[in-house]
């Protein structure tokens, strides 16, 4: 079929309709924000960082109050040294004047009974735990046996009704001789030697006969055995600091130590949470200072060009070639410990990367008409940078600013592990790891839990910075 002109007709132009914008206007920043919202990993990490900031600011408000004006996270407490992580255990409240029960001796015990032969030594009966078995002590009582010289009391790693008597006598692994009682009339004993509430203990009571003439000791063929677990205790005065209504003999829930305590009895989670304030402050202060210096220096070089630009760029390349961590260590040694020293050490040479990136953007922007016009009108260099270049570099500045954040945390932790961070007893993530590293062989949890916390925070900053960089990258937007 052939097309002819009479098949077409001219449509009248609607000038009003041609001026209508059918799609909403989307600027550069709105597009970048929309692109960031679509980045699921970036949004999750942003939520984690917001939660971290809120916890760092509000968390220490809820710490227990301390006497003497010292901050809770810095208060050493020998009662809680090297505690394992807990959400708050049930504690038995003991009176402040509590002492271990006295040894009991049977009054009407007949000591004149002849000693029985070694092969006929009877086993004690009615061995039992009296009262509450606590970390303060486990009190045992039994019915005294006549015709013997005394008793040996062993602690077992667990209760075993069919214990190997030969291993018991040899003191094999899992058995410990607590005491040898030379008075057969004694029928009680209290064990208070390093009891652990996480363990299950067994006790074996073994009678023996000793012959003075031959100095020979013969032990019974069987032993009485009893098992128990122990519970933690707290003194009444300490309990009232947790619960004002606590009473002796009752139980309360003890303090929660989510990350445990260190060798001084300080709450590690509280120190990590308070240390977040220091690291978050560094995360915002150091990149901001580097950005300001890099913006001014990079913009000035980009606008100047020529030999000045070439000379200073070679100087920047030399600075970039130097080991950054070594320079920070030297500066920190010169400046001394403290927050100001950390900020200066991380910022003095940290701006060079910002300057190189911003210089490259300025070389592109300086050829645009409004920058050329401002230069021809004689505008000062600082005015050109702040009024014309900086607003057009916001996207780049945000991307490079956020990319510096994870490195600040790592640098602070590294310097603190070398003993060059904040001075004790101040808390920062690096200081907490430095304190825990000394206990790693015996208390690895003290190091691993804060390390995992810091690793998650650093990873969140890395992914967040990467998402911000992608959001402001026009090449990704076109792809």
C-alpha cells in the first residue's frame, strides 16, 4: 500500500501543553538519595550505624551511679574480676557478717574403741551437704565412724557413685585431696577453695586407720560420695546497691555483664559503649579536617595549574609514598597521649588523598563558564572555591569523606594496641582491645567479643561508604 499526502493531516500545536513537564524534576542529590535507598546493604549498614550512634550517646546515661565521681566504666571492682559474659545471674544474699560454719565434733564419741583392721574399715554413712552450697563454701556433714583414725576428703570434678578407689588414692586427674582429718569425732567440713558456679562437684569421704608404731596408713575399700552444684552469693550491703529491698537469705538478680569484666573488674560492654563516643567523634572530626584541608589545597592547585600545580603535586606524591602508620606513630610519640594528639596524628598526612581527588574535579570544573567569568571579574580565590566550586563538589566530597571513616577506627585501634592512644583509664575501642590482649591466653572472651563488635562497626562503615560512593557516581547511574 502506497502512502500519499492526503492520508495525513496537520495537528494544531498546543503551546501550553508543550510547556508542561510530564515527569517530576529529579536533581542530582535526589537521584543520589534514591539510588542509595535502593542499595539494601547500604541501608542496613546505615541503620546499624544510626543504632550505634544512639547507643553511644544514650547508653551511658543508664549506667549505675558510682561514688566518688568516677565514671562507671572506669571503676575497678575486685569482686567482679574476670567475670564471664552474663545477663544477670541469680545471687543468694548473705549477711555482711556471714562466716563459714565452725567444725563440729561429736560430744559423746567413744575414742576408746580399738582400731579396726584395714580390710574391715567401714564407709561413713549419711554424707550430705548442709545448708546452701555457695561459692563461699560447701559444708559437708556425716555420721562419725568409731574405730578409725580419721578421714580424707576429696573433691571430684563430678559426682561418681562408682569411683575408682585406686585413682582416688593416687590423686589422679579430676580428684583433689582437700583435707586429712585426724579426729574421728569430727563430722563436718567446709570446702571454700576456689569454687566455680559453672561446675558440678562431687565429694568423697574416705576413712583411714593409722598405726603409730609402723607409721602405716590403711584406707577403706569404699568411700561415701555426694554431689552438688554451687550458687553465687552477694553480701547484703552490695545487694542493696542493686535492689534496695534485698534481704539476707533471699535472692536477687545480679548485674548484667554482656561482655564480661576485665582483670580489674570493669564492665567491658560499658567500656566498649563509652569508647564508641571517642571513636565516633574521631570518625567525624578527622575526615572533616582532612576534607577542609584537601578542599582548599586541591582547589587552589586545580585553579592555579602550571608549574605551581606540578611542583605541589610531586610533593603530594612524595607524602603519599611515605608509610602513613609510621608517620602517625612518630607524631603520636611527639604529641603524647590524648584526644588532641590522635586527631592531629591522623589528620596531618591524611588529607593528601582528598586533595588529589578534588584537584582532578576542579580541573574539569574550572573550564565551565561561570568559573571563568568569576575569575575574569577578579573574584578572590577563596570566594571562587567556596561559592562556585564547593557546591559542585558536594557529591565527591561526601563520597571521599565517608570512605575515610573506617580507616580512622582501624588507625585508633592500632595506635591504642601499641599503647599510643588515649591514656588510662579512658575508654576507647582500641584501649579496650589493648587491655584485653594482655589476658587473651587465659580470658580469650574478653578480647573476642569487643573485637567482633569493632569488626562489625568497621564493616558497616566500609559498606556504608561504598554505598554513598555508588550513589554519587554518575557512571553507575547511567549503567
